[in-house]
C-alpha cells in the first residue's frame, strides 16, 4: 500500500531537530519512531496516531478520528486521523506532540 509522501515530508519537518527519531516501514506505510517506539505513521493518506489507552476513547469523539483497525480488530491506544483532521501545520503538530508525549512514558528500548 502506498502512503502519502507529502504527509511524510510534513512529519519530517515536524520532527526536525528532535532527538531519537527514526523512520521505519510498517503497516504497509511508514512510521516515525521516537526512541524505538512508534509514535505516528501514515497508512494511505491517514495519520496513524499512537495516543495511549487513557486518551483513546476521548479522542475517538473528535471529528475526523476513527479506530485503528488495521488487523481487523480495533487496536486500543491507536487511532486513524483523516486528512481533514490535520490540514493545518498547527493541527499536525498537535497530533505529533500528543503522540510523542505518550511514547515518552513508555520504558526505554
């Protein structure tokens, strides 16, 4: 599955200057890892966001957000965000920061 290269560039810019960031192909798209943990990714033209189980239900009530069901079953702590949910630079940065904040709570790899 192809992924949105324009979104990948926007994410690279959002992560610019941040330590511990790498890219990895996964889920048929690309993921941005922070200290070895997947934070955000791209599947098709959607943003895949790792938000953690505590924020999961609240964020699903947001416009343009849906469950991540890549495996056919919902994955708690992960959501998909449609392109309209990160149109602006500020919206994309908010998603990146939300995800980085969550993965920074995980044990170091």
